[in-house]
C-alpha cells in the first residue's frame, strides 16, 4: 500500500466549506429579510449606505 507524500492535501477545501457553512448558518438565522433587526437586513443596509456614500464621493469635483 502506498502512502501520499503530502497527507494534508485537500485540507484547504474542507476549511473553506466549513467557513461557508458557518457564514450561511449565521445569515440563515436572520430570517426577517425586510426588517433592520435581522442579520441580512443589517448587511443590506450597511452595503446600501456604503455605496451611497461612495457614489457621492465619486461625484464630487476634483
């Protein structure tokens, strides 16, 4: 029976899958998509505020 030269191959993929599962679970707990009390609502509000301020800064004359 031959052994792999590098036994840790593929470990990064497992770590990424675990991280994605945790993030999906955290976002999945906030089921109220429209309210600002949920995790998804706060994330959407933060992104919209960021892009609003970013586009305003881009529109300023130089």
